[in-house]
C-alpha cells in the first residue's frame, strides 16, 4: 500500500492535526482484491462496516485519519500509547464481528513513530514510507511495531498486552534494518506465518544508507514498465540516481518473483569477459570447466522466475547486451533492468531516460511548504539536515535552496555533495560560491551546461575545497574496486605525505563531505566511492603520477592477503572464511587484470591466482578461476618459477574432475617436491590420493596418502594430517578394512573438532555415516548423515551439501522410506545441476533411477541408469560404496522386470540422453 495514490477525500476529524514527532498507524485488509472479485456486493457491505469500526477505534483514541486508500487507513496520533490502544481496539472489534459472507476479514497493522512533513492535511517523508513498509510485511490480524514506538511506550502497555521481539528485519525501503515487535493481546490471534520482509525473500539487494526521495512518480512508472516489458534500460547522466531507483523498484516488486531479485554491479570490473562471471555468481550458478559461462547462464535461468538488475553497463556495453539478449531468448520468465548511460541496443528493449529531480518553475514568493513538495528540494533538505542538524527549510531560505538545486540541474549526487558542505558553509555562502563557479563554467550561457558537466564541475569544486592530504587520499583510494576496509586503505595508501595514523580521520572527513560512502553496519567497516566520483579520482591519480605505484601496492596487498587467507583455510569455519574472501572479490579481479591482462607483473598475478584456488572452488567460480589459470600460464610461459607453477597446477586440480584433476595434482606435487615446499607436498599428495581413489586406483591412492601423512607428521601439519587421514579412510573402507576406516574417520573428526574446522568435521561425519551404512547400520547412518548436513547447511559448500543429500537418499531407500528418499535425491540433483558438476549429476540421477524402479517406473529407471553408466564409462570413474550398493540393487530390480534385450535397448537409449534431458526426466520421478 502506497499512501500517496488513489486517496479518498478526507473527512473532518474531531481532533487537531498532530505535528512534530508523531506516531503513525497504517492498516489494510489482507487479500481484499480476491474478495472483491469473488463477491463484490458482499465485500462492499463488509468494507463499509470495517471502515466504521476502524474510524471509531482511531478517533475514540485521539487519532486523526488523514487518508484512506481503498480499504487501507492512514492515521496519526500525538502519543504512541494512544496509537497502540487504537490498534488493539480495532483488532478486538474486527475479531468479534461476523464476516462469514466474505469468508472472514483480517486486517494487518503497522505502527511507527517519527517526524514528517505536513502539507495540505497530508503527511510526507521517510517516516510515512517506513510505516507503510512495516505494515506490508505483516499478516492479517497481526500488529507490528517499530523500535521507535517500542521505545516511546516505555513499557506502558495495557493489561494483558505484551510485545514479542521479532528481531531486525529489512524493509523494502532498503535502508538499515528495523527492530520489529509484534503486539500480542489476550483473546486475539498470536500465531502468524513468517514476516514478508526482504530477508525472507531471495535477493542480494544491498542496504542503502539513505532514503529514496523525490522519485515517487518515477518509481511507479518504472515498476509499470517492468511489468509490461522484459528488458528495461534506465538511462541518464551520471549521478542522476539510476542505480538507487532500480534497487527500489526491485525491492518493491520482489513478491512477484519467486526466484528472487538479483543485483549485478558491473562498475568494479573493466574486463568485458568478467561480465558473465559476475552475473553467474549473483544468480547462484556455479561454474564448471566443461561449459562456457555465457552459454550456461541462459540455460540455468531457463525455468527461473526472477528479476535481474544489470547495473552500470556502459563500459562493458557489448558484453552486457549479448548476455541480456541470450537470457531473454532462453528464459521467458526472467525480466531484466539495466542501468546505463546508453541503451543496450537489442531487440525488446525499452529505454526510460531518468529526468532530474523536480524543481519549481519560479522562485518568487516561494514558501517552505510549497518548496518541500519538489523532489530536488526535499532531497537537499534531508541531506542538509544530516550534515547540520540546525538546518531547517524556512520561508526565508526556500528560494535560496531552490536556486542551489536549480544550479545543480536537480542531479541527486550533485545535490548531496553540495548539501554536505553546510557543515562548514552558511546556506547563503554556499549559494554564492556555486553561483560564481557556474558562471565561469558556462561563460554566461546557462544552456551551454550539460548535466554531466554540471556533476563534474560540482565534484571538481568539492575536490578543490579539500586540504592537500584529503585530496591525496581521495585520489589513492580510487585504486580499490568495489570497496575497501580501513586496514586496506592504510596499507595501500599511507606513505609519501600520508601517515598511517591519519588515514581514519581523513576517511571520516571525506565521508562527512559525501565523497566517500561508509558502511559500518557489518562486523568490519567498509568504504567505497560512487562510480562518478571514482572515475574523477582515477583521473586525478593519473595526473598526480601515482597510478602505477598505487596499482602495484594494491596488487601486492591483495596478493599477500590471499596468501594469508590460503594458509587459514581449513583452520576454522569455512563459511566465515568464504564471507571474508567474497568481500574482496572485486579487488582480487582488479589486481589480476592489472597484473595479467595488462602484463604489469605476471609473476604477482600467477602467485595470486594460485593463492585463490580454494576460493575459486568454494565461491562457485570454477570457470573464472580456470580462465585466470590459463591467463597466468600464458603470460608466464616457460619462465614460470616452479613454486608459482605448482600453485597454478594445484588450483587447476581443485577446479577439475577425473583424469584432468589427477594430471594436475601430479604436476603440482612434482613441482612442490622440486622446490622443497613441504606444506605444498602434503596438500598435493592428499589431492593426488583423492584423484587416484576416484579413478579406482586404490593401491596408488593409499601410497600417496600414507606418504602425505608421514610428511605431515614430520613437520607438524595437523590440518594436512587430518585431511589425509580422512581420505585414507575412503581407501580402507573401499578395500574392506572397516575397522581401519573407522579409526581414520574418528581420528580426523577429533582433529577437525579441535581446530574448529566445521567443513572437515562435516566430511568426517559423512564418511562415518557411509561406513555405518555399509555395515547395515542404516538408522545410525541417517543420524550421522543428518548431523553432517546440518553443519553444511550453515555454510556455503554446495558440493558437500550435494553429497549429504545424495547419501541420505540411499539411506532412506534402504529403510523403504521412499518419500524421504525422493526428497533428498531431488535436492541432491538440483544442487548438482546448480553447481554444474557432472559427477554429482550422474550420482543423483542413479539414485532417482533406483527410486523410480522401486516405485514401478521400470523403463524410466533403465534409461536413467543408462545415462549414469555412460558417464562413469566415459570418465573412467568408479562408484563409491553407497552408489555401488544402489547400482547392484537397481540392476537386480531391472533384470527381474525386463528381458535382457529390452534392458540393453533402454540402457543404450539412456546413454544417448543429453544432460538437460536426463535431469528433467529424473526430476519427474
């Protein structure tokens, strides 16, 4: 419900219009549209009765109904306790009435307190928008209260009423999460479904530090265009607000897209080849060595119903356009919003050029109330008040503010930069300085000033007001892509006129001046430059002659950071490790592009690629990782130092399957051995053992693993020892040494628990479950497997989750629990498909083939087995214990139901299925 659309005329209220800090109560009927369609006559009567009850409850508690929109009420109160009492009274009245004619009537309510602008008997501003969004996440019969109202109540609750803390929730305004409370009262419903907040919807929409102001009409137009067109490009000058508007539209429309709203920021990348990798990561598609990412994304999205936002496309326009065209051609339920300074230029595109914020046509006799209705002025006032809490728009300064906004062409970024200066300049002085600057710029002709030039001039002016140290830091932080931490800024930018101790104060000053955006809401503070200001800063960095030096320091810092992270991997929570790595993905890409693509330091680039091996894999960036490996090998050629080459080969092992993985592990070990890198040798021997095991070469696998263990014992590498012990358990179990395998798994489990390695602990539990299953202890296997899965689900290792689900599917088959088996097998196959891991896809298909056979669908079971058989045959892999058990049982079933020739024909038919068709048929089981 939006409070400024379709409003009915207001009735005269028996109380005065509240001002200052007030409490809003917003309500609407849940599911009213469907009720109107089912029986409009009965609904008309019910709504009239509802309106009377609502108005009585509100006005009898000193409330003022300032707007009704359809069946929604917008009311305001001077006191929070009056608003609470009105909400309770209304819910009690509604609960006792008989609305059986329309199959019940339930009303959701939201209460929020704050200051708002009052114009012509209506309320405007962030507080009004916030309460509307708070109400919208609730359910019929539920009363939700913001943290501001809870604080204002001071525990002054009516008898029998309590507040239940529902935690921090993200509302659709995208700003900081709101502490939400649920009002509970004796005699009223208390159990409701989960809140419809952003955190309950699939999305990666970033938190915004400020509210969207002055774009209400544009927002409605954009949402309408998204609803009627599959590709919408928001175009306009830099700083005009394209990104913020696209994000807000996505948030508002998120309920329309079951598979989510996904935001892909292309600004930090300079290489068009990385566009597909960025988008694949955003939509949750893992990359595989066997399939080009640009070809895989459209197929991955084929059955998805989602909204994809491609932000800042202009510098990679061709790649963005090609990907958008491919997605639109393959995925009919996907909608795309692109932001760009130019159109993508493909079929089906609709371009919406975003205008500047609204400005008054005349400045004469402009009052504060009239001025605040214009978007540009509303934005200036909001940002000015944030910069100087004493600032208030008045009749005396309204014309000056309007003139400032007119000088800045209503460009949001320019307005924000100017408003930030009120911390040190008076409003009159600010206007005078801007007037002088733009007279010089336009040489007397206002029409000669394009909007882009306006923004550039404003940034130049803001830059000129910085002291030399602030200018130097501003230039240098442009080297970061995507964002950066205080530690990174200190390490990279300090020196040569900047002391380390000054960096924090300088960053704070740049943030206060709106030249740097600071996000301090997470565990670690993050800073970033907006696209327009970063481009400006990069030019200044080049003019200062520091581009090369800063790029090198940036590359060296992130090389060292990646190497340190590589050493930490496996020594604690993998999920936490991955989150810290993902924060710097754009910086790793920028460093690699500088080092390898631009050939500035190929040795640094090769070292960085090798250090990121585990990250490429666990971050779902297989194809991108392989691209960087090949780029490094190509740039280094035969001159690659052995230690760097070893890291690259080991990374290639991590990102590969089958024989290719074995060959890469072998090369990595030989090179680590040559340079005497014992840690590398331990890891490579473990990897070699795993690859040999997967190829069915058990004796060679055991030899490699025991050598790895011996070396780990010599140097005290507990992590390497735990992983190799775990892997040795595979081999012993496969060879029938159950007691030996059990000892390995239990020893590895204890080591992983001691080190805090949750990923290793989950793997050991999974292996113990497999062992119990092989011994016929199926119930124990289910318990251990479920414990391992629970750990994996707390992290992001989708591959390990796939194995857990696949194994549990087999265990439930053994218990004749086909419903649970089917559910787990489906989840395993869907994850394997998401990861594009052919081995796991074949395993999942075989499990579903067995379930199909046990369910009586014999021909389908045979075809699916034919597909899985063909994969094992072509890749030279061996079925592991659980898969071998399932294969034997499946073949017994098929042979009992099919003639030999019929079975052979169906197996051949299945072997000819492509992956997509095989997965589709398996998921029908």
